[in-house]
C-alpha cells in the first residue's frame, strides 16, 4: 500500500478523526506512520518581548505538542500500531506548507489530515489547512472530516 504515511496531528477533534481513520487504514499494513505537529509562530507581542519570555513561550508550546503527540501514540499503541512523532517549527510558513515540505522530504506516499469542515465566512476568515495541503501536495491527501459535520 504505502511505505510511509504522514499524519498531521494537533489533538483537535478533526485530528482525532484523522488518527482513527489512519489507524483503520494502516492496521496490518507494513507502513511507517509519522505523526507531525506544527508549532505555529508566536504572536508579535511575544516575539518582540525579551528573550526569557520568548524562550518560555516556545518551551511551553513544545511541551504541549509533546504531550499531544504522546497521547496519540498511546492511542495507536492500543490498536497495535506504532508511530514516529515529529514537531516542526512553522518558521514563518503556513502550517500546510510545513506539512507538505515534510511529506516530500520524507518521501511519504500519503498525507492524512483532519478538517473542521468550515464553510462560508468562517472558512474565508480562518482558512483551511487541509484544503491548502491538498492543493500544494504532490502526493495523495486523505482529508477526514470531523464527525457530525455534514458536507
């Protein structure tokens, strides 16, 4: 099937739906799964603060990301699956760009990502990382909608 699958994961309900879908898809398959969390850039007010506050904010964000990925890994282990966990720094890029760059660099055959299923004004204002991943990615993308959101 796929040698490597990259799963964008942030602990949100859509990400949890994507995790469940990936677990179903990969069960019994000889596939390497990588969970990827993208740390967003900090607000300008923090970026222009002193170095101590900046480092504390980054450390806090990294600790939260590690906890989220650890929880997901434990969930996968209950299903008999293992995963590599990676935390990426957005470094001025959009989350979708960081995800696609990682997938290309790691030669993933599939990206799995959850979607809030936003429409209309909320989609226009908040954007859609899942849609941008699908547009930018040279590899197939499986977009999993949050349960309870009709098309």
